[in-house]
């Protein structure tokens, strides 16, 4: 009985299938590294800061780090300054922990999407029609 030959599909047999694109996986990994490193830094000025997401371009040239803080808009100037002070340290941690050819240059921005959602929530809570309807339903 002749032996059948396997045809190569062009993919390695140990290739893992991912349900989301490479850029999204890298962005999430970079977000985790930055969040962990901010905990290690242990700077009181960054105590209430949360890294909400990171957008890294496909070539890993640039990474935009979105953050939120309980200090709100009033704290943005100081937070941006402090994150800028630690930018090189964060990039170094990324280079060490993410085994990639390049390390993105980080840029920091407040997460406006979360702040917009908070404003919408506040408007809904203070809506007189909603409050009146809710009061009528509880009586």
C-alpha cells in the first residue's frame, strides 16, 4: 500500500489560532505591562490612575496609552506630566517583557470615552422625567 504524502498548507502545525488580530493582542499585552509597571513605580501622584486601553500601531512605532483617574479633568495636567517622567521606564519594561523587534514610543491621553459615559450616566440620573417616572412606579 503506497504511503500518502501530506500536502503543506503553508502554516506551521504549531500555529495557534487567535480570535482577534495581532495588533489587538500586542495592545492588550502592552496595557498589562504598563499597568504592572505603574504599580511597581509606586508614585503617589499616580495612585488613582487606571490604564484603560492602549492602541499600538501595526509596526509598533507608536502606542497611545489611554488612562482614567478619580481626579478627573482637574488632575490631567499633573498625571500627564508624571507619566511623561516615567515614559522611558515604561518603554524599557515593554522592551524587556514583550519580545518584539520594536518598542513603541508612548503617548498618554485621558480616556474621553469613559468620561463621556460618566457624563451620560450623570445626566440620566438627574433627568427629572426619569426621576418622576421612577417615583410614580414605587408608589
